[in-house]
């Protein structure tokens, strides 16, 4: 039976809390990198949260031309941070937003063509990408568990680590002892209970709530009219196409979890919706949007596969974007508590990728080599960020991102091994005896 609206709303809140930190990270990093004022940062974060809700609605709602129709949550693409700071610092804020708008238009126009690459994204590719997404994000959750800032004198203090581990323990305990709906909101309960404990330990600050305004309305071109620089547009288009590959992995992972076969038409509609979200990001002076991996782990962990909770999450995001003071309450959760929750969710993403790879024919040496190199390069390059320090910045934008490198290596090797060479099995076959 479908869950009630009350339960769906609570599940939607869980989705919101799972993605909130990642959603605000991008405007914080870009705003700080470009020297935005406190007033500009307030607008940036508020409108970003609002547009996350709008972008999510675009993907949830299936129309004749748009919408993947999966329980996917959209947030700002973290891989766009370095390129946008580079564009904004060199060519100005107008060029930054002009490149986002242009990239969104290009994605919409090529969505039909890009959807045909499904043949180049078999399970051996998407499984490798999803596995690396989870494994790449796990260290980020551990940093948060330790306090969030590795350079801070307080990083790794026992209280932070114990709060993070308490969150993990609570989620595990609720998963083991809980039943039905209680079990499905284990992450939310873990975050809430651990935050209450943190409050009594003096580790919860309400400063963000007191400083936030009551109401904030989105407006076009808040930072000025866009300008269109060709080199900036090309760079942002490449970054957006890589985001599409990552989103494709998210779509296939959710399709695998929900039992829905993802068709070429589904991909086309999903890409168009993502392209529209990118365009809106540029028009409202926020950033490109893409499918969020942490929410895939949450769908798997909660066992709730329907879209209704994510609809609630989208409406909550839009409300919080319009009411910054209420939205700021999500920021009172300590970094260490968020880190504990993320550790579980990112681990689930990695496991989902491994489950997909388990269906691949690993007796085929080409498949095995593809997985080894794709995961090895992705995790290896990501763990040594200064490896390509002497290369141009444009090259580093790709090589320093493990998810990007895994996607590129997996796709290229799949073409070489399975498209240009004689056809071989890529997935296991079940034979009757």
C-alpha cells in the first residue's frame, strides 16, 4: 500500500536533510572563491535551495518532452565549482552565468542525440561509475565526521568523532530493531537524536537562524545581465556533459533499485529536464543542477521507492528558499552528525554500484580490466590531487575529479573493448539445468 501523506512528508524531510549540506556547499565555495558579500551570499544560498526544488520537480514530473520520473533529487553539480570560479575570476560574473545558460540550451538541443549513448553505458560502465561515486564521497563524509575543516585546531576532537559515530550507531540500531516506517526514516531519526545530544553538549549553534532574513524572493539576473564568452561556454558545456554521464549513472542505479527499465526515451526526457534546470540556474544566477547520489543511497536504505516523498522534498526546498530563517534550521545540524549520516548513505551508493557490477560477466577479461582501470584511475587520481599540478588548469579540472576520470576511462575502454572489437558478453547469463 502507498504511504500516507504524513509519512511521505517525513520521508521527504529525510531526503532534504540528506542533500542539504551538498546543496549549499556549491554556492558557499563559489561565493567565497569570487569574494561575494554577506548579502550576496544570503541570496545565493536561498535561491540555490529554491531552485533545487524547482529542478527536482522538473525531473519528477513526466511530460511529453521532459522528466525521468524516478525518485531523484537534483542539487548543484560540485564538479562545476572550479570551472565557474575560473570563469568568474577571469571573464567576470556575467560570463559565468552566460556560460551556464548557453550550456543548458546546448544540453536541451542535444538531449535526443545524447540519449543514444545508452549503448555505450552498459552495466559494466554505470556500475563502475556508481561505485566510484560512493567511494569518492566516503572520505568527504569522514572529514565532516571529524568536524568539517581539516585545518582547524579542533578537527578530530573526541566529541566530534563520538557524535558522528553515535549517528552511525543510531542508524544501524534503528535499521536492526525498527520495523516498517520507523526503519525507513532511520537516517532522519539518527540525525535528529544526535543533534539533540550535540545541543546538550554545547555543539549546536543557532547563529545562522538569527542572522537569516524572513523572506527572500527569487529574481532574474540578480548579479547583472549575462555575457556570452565562447571559451567559457565550451568549458561549461564539457562540464555539463560530464554531469550528464554522472546523472545517467544515478538514473540507472535508481532504475535498478525501483525495478524500472531505463529506455532511450526516458534518458532523453531526463536530459532535457536537466538542461532546463541548468538554464534556470543561469537565469536566476545560481548554478548547474544534477542528480544527487546521496539520495540514491537513501532510497535503497529506506526501502521506499515511490516519488511522493521526493515531491514533498521538492516543495520543502522551495519553501525553505523563500523563507531563509526557516531554512537555516537545517544548518544547525553539526558537521560531525551530518558526516555520520553521510558515511552510511555514501556507503550504500558504493554498495549499489557493486551490486550492479555483480551482474557483469567477470570471466571476460576485458570487462575485468575495464573495471580495474576505471576504478583505479578514478580513486587513484582523486587521492593525489597534486599529481597533475604542472599541467594546465583546464586539464586539472578533469584529472582532479575521480568521478569524471572514471566516467571517461570506462566509456572509452567500453568502446575499445566491446564496440570496436568482436561482440562479447558484458553481463551474466542464467542457464536452466
